[in-house]
């Protein structure tokens, strides 16, 4: 079975349809461009965080917050 290439607009359209978003035709170009920009920057938002990157002592069991 060959892999089918999906264009970025098809991907955005599928995501909008799954979310129930209806884009007015006069705003479609800007909406799709904005969605493509957001999707291209997801790798910056979904970086793995190591335990060493977390602040220590933010929660102490048995102690009320001040």
C-alpha cells in the first residue's frame, strides 16, 4: 500500500472539521495561513521536560500553602 501525500490545507481542513469549526469563505485564506503557522510551531510548544528542569520544593506534602 502506497503512502498518500496529504497537503497542509487538507490537514488543516480535517482538523477544523473534527473540531466542528466552520470557516467563512471570505476569511478562509487567512484562517488556513494562521493554522499552518500554528501547526508549524508545535514542536516549540511540545518539548519534553526533564525532571531536572522542574523547580524543586514547589509542593511539600502535609503543609498548607502560605
